[in-house]
C-alpha cells in the first residue's frame, strides 16, 4: 500500500444478483485530502462508502482503509474511521449532551477524554447553552454539525461523509464546509459524497461516478480539460429553449444544455467563430442578447461524462446482444456436427453445482423457480435416489 494513501481501492465491485451497483472502481485518497465523490442519485456513491466502512461486503476487488483490509477485518476498519450518513444519524429523543456521551461510550473514551472531546464538539457545533436541547428540536445546520462532532469524537484519521449537507440551508452548508477544511488541515482524510457541484469545487480532487462506473478523476482543473479542444459558448436569448432547438441543428455544435436562463453549446472545433453562430441564430428568428465563450463548469463536465458513459454502455449492451445472437445462430450447426449441444458441452467442464448455477438466470427469467429447486419438486427425491 502507498505510504501516503489513507484509502486504496482496486477493482471494487458490488453486485445485487444481476444488478451491478459498483463496477470495477479504483482510486486512492491521500492523507489529509478532501476527496469528493460525485454522482447523481443511484450512481453508486453510498454503496461504495458502505463497502469502505465495512458495512457491506464487496463482491470482488479490494479496499484498504487505514492499513486494514475491509473484507478481512471490517470491525477493525470501523474502529479507525468516522462515518456520517446522509440522514440525521443521532438519537432525536436524546439531548445534545446525552448524544455526545452515548457515542463517547461506544468509542470507549474514558471520562477525562470524553470531557475534553465533549467541550470540543459543543464549541465546534456552536451548541454552547443548548446542551440540554433535544436533538430533534435543533435546526438543520446545528443537527448536522452535532452529527459531525459525534462522528469525530474518537479523533479518527479517516472520515466518511455521505451527502452530509442534504436539506441544509446555504449558510449552514458554508459553515459545515469550513469545519471540513479545518479537519483536512489537521491531517484528517475526508471522503465526501455530494451532488452539489459547488461543494465539489472545494475538494482537492474529485471522482465522477455514473451507473456504478468511475468516469473521471482528478483535480477540478484536470477534469475540466475534457473541453480543451471543444470550447463552450454561452448564449443568452429571449427564448432559450427555441435557441437550443436551433443550435441542435447546426453541424458545428456537438450538444447543448440549459444552464440557468442561458444555453451552453459545446463546439466540435475550436476554430468555430462565436459571432458566426450568433448571426445564424438571429437569421433563424432568435433574439440573441449575448454570445461568448465561457470556461467549463463542473456541471458541464458532469453532463459530458454522463453522455459519454451512457453512450459507451449502449454500445457494450449492443455488442453483448449481437454476441448472444451469434452464439444462438451457431448452436444448430454445432449440434449437426455430431457433438453434444453447446449447452451440454459447457457442463462437461464443470461440476453439477456449476451447471445448475449457469442455467438459473435463463430459467428464472421465465418466472419459475431455479432449476436446482424444481428438481426436487418434480419427484421429491435426490438425484442419487432417481438412479
């Protein structure tokens, strides 16, 4: 393991039956780094964090967190990390002070250490004078800061934050991120998932995940280089939707998207002149208020990544479908050659268990029970009894 890496992930995969939630993901998080994990809902962010925290066993691949293998010693990982979920994770019917003392006991802090850390959390969260307030009666920002404080009571070197600012007002979000910056400066490694792209700008590095796959990784400046040869024009018009419809017909425009009240148009070639594009829009009836090149934002990068990964996924699915169709078409010819059918020959190289497992997906899709279950149903006895 890299001595400077707090987290090292290699080919991490998690399947839920036929659904692949996390697909061959690899990355590192350095000591003291704020690492942003970006993606839309359902992209695989929370599943990845659950595996790294030892809460969910990976299907394949490896993850080393704080020098510990999450598959071999998940309990050891839990003792070395702090974790804050996307939902308020404290006990709402306990007071601020009771929550702090409860989690201090779980982490095994002695009275002296707990007293020291309790004072730190109360001050850090801005809860001085509110120690006897029930957690459920706190405003959203205070609740989140209290949850963060309880997650770092034991002073972990690695902190996982799963969408920690969801549903929190902008001012509270800003205050929360100041706390994250302070933790990073003290040497704590922070892996934070978010779908707020303005928050991602504050991370040292970001990884973009879509449909379970890691699509881009690097500093915000590095991931924006995807547009190095494809400038972006920002067009402001009276009717942005109509302007976008027109732009989509221009051969020099790769794609468009609404960006607030403006339209962002990605050019296929850096030699395209912005004024020429504006003139063509005006000739087509659009009232253009302004048009100029703009620097790409993380939102532009995110949308571009989604488009590329989706196109790649469609292509792979089409290839798999063609491969299956080709195999099906060749099967009669193989049988006519005098050998056993392809489906039977596969079974020759595997044991009875593997043959049953290989056949189950097709049989299950038909709505019935797996073959291994139906064997017993048909005669009510074991294979040896049938013989």
